[in-house]
C-alpha cells in the first residue's frame, strides 16, 4: 500500500519537509494548512515541487467547525470551504479533511450535521474534491469514529466519506471490542486513514494529542490491531502518518522521516501487508567495545573486576579482556575517535548473522562499511540511532566466521579468568546507553524493529539536575537487555554516562574482591540504608554489609536485586548485579540515589 506523511510530522520549511519525505521513500504527503500559509511558494509551485520529488498530495487539512451550525454561521463556513476547495485543486489534491466541530455555536443535532455535511460535500464535488470527515476525540458533540460514520451515512453523499485516525480512536478506549464497528463501514467510504501512536499517559486528550503522539511502534496503542480492522473493510488508500510531537518538531527532518518510514514498515509487517526478513533475535552479548585515548584507567577497573587481558587484535590497537562469558574490547585508536572513554560498539550473538543483517537493511538501518584486513572475520554491522555500532556475531558456530579469531593467540580462558578469589565468572546482564535527547523514541523503535527486541514501559527517574527518561528493550528470555536513557530536555547528554552491568551469582563476594584488588566502588549515603531498613526486613548483619560496600537493594513481585557501581571512567562505569528469583527490573527505585552519588563523585572520576 502507498505511504504518506503529514507535513506537521516533520520540522523545517515546507520545502525541507517535502524533500525529507521523498528521500525517506514516502509516496505522498498531507499538506497541513499552517505549512502552506507559511510557504513562499504558490500552490502551483508546491504541486510542481511534489511532482519533481515523486510525491502526490494526498490530503489538504484541515477544515474545522463546518457542521451542525446555525444557518448564518454555516453560510460563513461554506464561503471559507469554497476557497479551500479551490486551493485543494490548485495543489493537485482531491481530498480535504474536515474535523468534527468544536465550535461553541455547534448544536447537538445529528440530522442537522448530516444535512450540512451533505451540502458541503455537494460544493466539494463541484470543485472535483472529496470531503473526509473525522471525529476529533475532543469534538463538541461528535467525538467517536462510529458517531461520525452514522452522520456520514445519513448524509448519503458520494463525495462525503470518513477519515479514521488511530489516535482519536484508540485514545478514547483501549478495548478491542470498540474497534469492531470499523467493520460496518464500507471500505470505499473510508476516504483516508491517519496513523499515530502515543505513550500511555493520564492527561487531557487534547494536550496528549498535540504534544505526545509518536510513530507506530514507539508508544503503547494497538495501531496494528486497528489497521487490521480497517484492511478488512477493503480500504485501499494510503497509510498516512499524522504525528504532533514537540521533539520531532525540533529534530532534523531527514532522520525523522526515515524513522517514520521504518515505523510503517514494521506496521505493515504486523498487519500482514509486507514480509521483510524475519527478526533473528540476538542470543546474547558477544562483546562490548570501549574506545579510549588512554587504556590505563579502564584497564585498571577491568583488572580489579577480575578480567584478564587475553589477546590483542592482529592488526588494530584493540585488546580483548575476558571474565567468564563477559568480554570487553578496549580500543585505543584511531585518533579521530579519541573523545574520552565511551561505549562504541556491541557484538550481538546471532543465530543467523546474514539474516540479521538483511533484516536490518530492510528496516532502513545504516549498514556500516568495515575496513577489513585479509583474514579478518567478515562481520556485518549497522549503526544504531545514537551511533553505536552493532555487530552480528556467530562465535563458535561451525562453518561461520568467529570474530575471536581476529585476535592473536586467542584462547577461551574462562577457567583461568574465573579462578582464585573471584566467584564463578561474569556475564553481561544489560547495557545502558544514553541517547541524544531527540532520538529516544527513534532508538526504541529501531531496537524493536531491527533487532526484534521487546520494549518495556518508559520510566522517569529523578536526577539532581532534572529528570531522566528510561526505557528497556529486551529479548523475550532476557538474554539481551538494553536500557535506553535520555535527559528530559536538550541539555548536555555527555553528562549522563553509559554503563555495562555485569551479572554475578554473589554480588557481595564480587564487591569485596573488587575492593581487595584495588578497585573503588561508588559510595552510597547512609540515609539510603536508613530508608531500606524502614522498607524491608533483612537478616542480621545483611544491611550493615550493604552499607559497608555500597550495595543497593530492590525487590519486585518476582525476586530481589542487589547491585553496586564502580567509579566512572570517561563516560563509562560498570555495575555488578545479582538477580534472584526472577527479578525483572533494573533497580529503578535506586537510580536517583546512584545519580546523586555519581554527581558528588564526579570531581575524582578517572578518564
């Protein structure tokens, strides 16, 4: 099916929006009235510009307050409509959106609404235009799609149909039964379909709509379920995105348009309209790569955590450190990447790296060219929205290249790395990646669509200087967990570090071993432990041990979580975690305490 996007969904001038939509692969656009009014181009020039870009103008929007009016008010509305219908034809469009009235002059009279909409449609037909009537969720008297359809049906005019908008429908009710009435609408009378998602928020629906809509797959609404209902009617018009979002309006139009197109590709797959390569869900974290201008500080932390430097890359300044199933690459080059210690790449275990790469490319992930010396393993890699490189790895699978073979004298030293005073090895529990403020929703959709990870609900966490927004994306079995975080405003994102959480079977023993090896742990205020004593009961001496080591504690319906933190090196720190009994979270209740402690400790961090 054809794809379209409303110009209100993108930032910039109308010309910039049209260019971004075309480059992202959209077939058409909805021209939002404000974009037209602010453009120096005439309607004919806009039409020509769209044609040059391979875009159709699918809809002009919106006309408002047109029905159930006193006759004098309706006469003024018809005069306005006549001008807009002429304008629509000059743009090369054939459909105008009419939103249900919010006018204080409108009366609660369906018969009058139908009669006046019929007259409006007759005027539109004289200009070669159709009217798509949409129920606003906050409409004065008509606020549901089925009510709007009853009025359209009563009007009985061939140039009058309905527009279905997923936000207006789903924001009023999450009950799937409320969508069944869509099947009563003939497909040919659905003149247009607008799609938007939104996070589940308890707020006024108008403010929710105007500021927090997002692309399908980024929020919590069942847009795919609604689309399946619409398709069963026989609707064959465009799938169009109409998204009002404060962040999107401040972000570069090009990447936003690509993200929008990715959302429709995923939505088409969910609705059975497209069949891109199936997700090859990652099976684990093969490695995490840190780049640093100085390997000494991060090497010291890794050594204290019980990691062993086991091998060096044959042709690059990259060392492999390992402890148990956790592998960290430390990269000290090239010079242009030396902007402080940071997490630059993640190797994801994959059951089929080629299929994973094909999926990523089909879902518009940037495929990264890789400088590879003869003999290097041919690894596929793509870039996440924040620039993190994602490699698809098949280590140890017969017949497939093993990335570890690129390291001279590589041997699996798990036995040596886990010997001695440390417990039985580590593994990567989760990664926490700070996102640029304008790419948080894009990142959630990317990891869902490209990698097949399942997004969790967003969580807001108090930082000493504002709020952090956090959202985890995981495999169904939890073998891969990535926590995406972002500040609540476009501030200096580098203030918020990335971190690598390492799972252990005994966090107290791991913490003691780290300190004994010369490492440092983040000190936690005594007030935190006083609060823990009020909230939970502990065995004798247990809380005192946590206080001594700086171990934090949380509990959910499934189990318990104990964790502690190293100091930050550059932008990176490590977390030791112990999950017991199926605990599903990430210690979010403790995050404000950790963030405050890190702010206090920033004066003596390394890197």
